[in-house]
C-alpha cells in the first residue's frame, strides 16, 4: 500500500487518496469482471466485422461501418421492429439497466439525447448495456 500511496501522492491530494485507497481492497464479483472482459474482447470483433463488410467489401466510405452498426444495434435492441413505430418492452428493459433511468419516459428522453452524441459514444452505450449473452447473440447474427 505504501508504494501505491507514494505514487498517488505525487499526483493527487492526500484527502482524495485516503478516499480512494479503501476501494482497492474490495474485490469485484466474477460476474462484473466477466462482463468487463466480454465488453473489451467483443467490441473490437464487432468493429472489425462491420469495417471489413462495409468499408472493405462494399467499398463504402468511413464511418458507414459505424452507422450500420448503430442502426443494427437499435434494430437488435428493438427486436427488429422499426423504431419509428416506437420501442418494444425489450428495448426499454435494456435501457432500464442503467441505474439512472427509472421510467420509460426517462429512457425516451435519454435516447433523444443519445442520438445527438458521437456515434462511438452511442455504440459504447448499447454495448455497455448488453450482457455477455446479448453481445454473443449480436455477434452470432452479425
């Protein structure tokens, strides 16, 4: 601990270090570490699949691969129902995994704001809300 403390001390105020250090002793659950691993290993795979298909094979300009990916993420999350007809229960349940969203109205407002964000951020939001099973199913169908 002293080594970590001395490293942090050069960068952070002591008060903040004393707040952070106890968290380093709390092990994370296997479910959480497995989910983090799934996120980080599957994300480059899906980006590569879409890049190879749309940019390389179909010779479309970048970022068409990411535009198709976010489109397909919306479709997958809405159980392939057109989003112009509204969102299905599955879609709402996915976004209600976000602890800051409590109601369907919260989800609707969040989605409107999300659509204005950078496409990489949008992709990360979906990919982060997916479970490992969701990611694997999406990859299988990609």
